[in-house]
């Protein structure tokens, strides 16, 4: 099953019987003392205004917001066990997947959590194109 434990944080499992994962892990085994539930984050700035007009711009800010909340809880990107991405335009998300992957790697590294992308008709803020929420397990 090729577990890929990090020096700190969850163990990522990607069984060879499943399609090779790109930008996610098939399973994450997390053991720790603190569970951090991260609320959905969009590209809101500190004044509560949506920033960015493209999906990649909004994704980058939403991810930064998610990681900021995680840092304040005492965690790092390596502690993420699960992230769910909600997008108002799945074809646009797929069209930008390489750029989104680059943004993820630059911000959160290569230890991917279990992930899902879900298409939604709209988000709380009408201008929002993407929202990320997550679960982290801290040692």
C-alpha cells in the first residue's frame, strides 16, 4: 500500500490497486491529540470582501485563509488529513488544475490530504468561485 508517513502528521496511503492520485491522497491515517475542524474559507480579505476574479486567484487566497486558521490552531499543512473544495464551476476548476496544483504545492507542500472537489450552484458570497474546508490532526 506504500504508506508515506511524514516526520510529523498523518500517514498517506495510496494503494496500487487504485488509480494513481494526482493532487490528493486516497486515504489518510491520522493519530494525534488535537482534532482541528477548519471552517470553509473563500477568498475574503480581512475587510470581508472577496478578492480575485479568477478561480486560481480565489483558490490561492482561500487556501491561504485556510492555512492561516490552521497555523493559529498550532498546525501546519502537513497536519491536514482532509480538505474539501467546493466550486461553482467544475469545468473551470478542471481547466486550471495544473495551476491550482502549483498553488497548492507552493503553499502547502506535496503531502496531500484526502480531498474531494464538489460542484455547487453558488457559495455564501455570490462572487465566490471556490471554498475550502478541512480537518487536521495535530500531534
